[in-house]
């Protein structure tokens, strides 16, 4: 080989055997999110943050964080993104929330089903339920879970024909809330249900709860209704399915939203 030719020698451009997989090819496949095990490249252990997966896992983690933040924005709850367990009062049950999240994260790591699939936060209006479940969502998102937040009535509205935001289809709404999230936070269970046909509410909610249970994906509910109020909307059968695998945390406290003094007008 002449000196000139030697200087132009680029290993990556060397002639290679047909179908030979070079480092360069692998890097391109990884960027595209290819399943390298299909190529006989051993996958790294699940919990090791090896460099091999960095360029795939980083964008995926960003997408999960974004999904959580977008769902909070869509619910007009951006101001709840700041809450963490440490900010909650004891009445908001930060320890129970944190222990349960621990069990959910561990179950996902082991690809197992959490033993307690549902976490129900009940309490009066303004007692701090949404704050508590938002703190849970923030912490869960920080720990790498795909979490989404939606109010029950909003979900039902979106599931009506042409009811989805930004032209989203009914199918897409279901996929986003029922199929995809590791953790779904369904705020205000059976809230604002006046005038919503019970048949539709039951069918859609049964589908949501049943599908998530079947796939082993946990759900959080918050509500200011008592058991009887929820039973009136969902029926005993569905309510028992929700209660069956649930931890119930009652948040007891005054309405924090009440003005201390009535306005003078
Ligand atoms: N631990 C807390 N410390 C201070 N303010 C809180 C706390 N928890 C909730 N709040 C405030 O109380 C108000 C009502 O809380 P929210 O969670 O919306 O109640 P709920 O969902 O039960 O109706 C909100 O303005 C919220 O910021
Ligand atoms: Mg609330």
C-alpha cells in the first residue's frame, strides 16, 4: 500500500463481508431503537445503566417525563408539579403513598404484578387529595415510571365520538390512559357525573379498570364521594372490583381552599 493510500485508510470503510455487523452498524441500529437481541447481541441486564443503552434510554426517559407533565398541563394542574412527599402533611398520608409507590416500582422491576393494584385517596373537597396524588405522580415520574393524570369526567368526555382534544381519536385516548401508563392517576372518581349517562360511564370505567387489572398496571383514584355515592354511579359490581385490590387512605382535614374570612360584598 502506498503512503497516500495508507493515509486514506478508514477502517469503517474497509470492504466487509455481506451481512457483517460492524460497530458502526450497531451504533446506527441502537440509535433507531432496534432490538439487538434479534441480531444475537446479548441485552444488558435490565437494571444496569450501561453505555450501550444510553442513546436509547435517555430519549425514552424524556418522553415519559413529558407524558406526565403534559397530562398535568391538560388537566390545568401545572401548579401541582412542584409537590413531593416531603411537602405533604401527615393527614395526606405521605408514608402510605411512598410505601405503595415503592411496591409498584419494585413490581415493575421484577416484571410482576403489584399485590395492591389500587390506591384510593378519599376525603372532603379541599382536604388535599389532588395534592397528595400529584405528589405521588411527581415522585413516580422521577423514578422512571410512565405516569398519566386525568380526571374521571375528562376521560369520559374524551372517549365520546369526536370528544378527544387536538383531534385525538377515541382509540388514541384509550391507549394513552388505559394501555400505556405504568401508573394512571384517575382524579375525582365519579365527580361531575350529573347528566352523564350511567350506562356509558359504567361501560367505559369497567373497560378502564378491567383492562388495567388484566395487564397488571396499577391505578390511583381520588374522590370526595363516600362509598354509597360511588356505588350509585358505578354499581356494586365494578366498585367491588376497585375495592378488592385496594389500599384506602382517608385524608381528613378542613377545606384548605375556604377563604378564612368571607368576602365583604
Ligand atoms: N400540605 C399542604 N401544604 C400547603 N398547602 C396545601 C397542602 N396540601 C394541599 N394544599 C393546598 O390546598 C388546596 C386544596 O388542595 P387540593 O389537593 O386541590 O384539594 P382536593 O383535591 O382534596 O380538593 C390547594 O390550593 C393546595 O395547594
Ligand atoms: Mg381535587
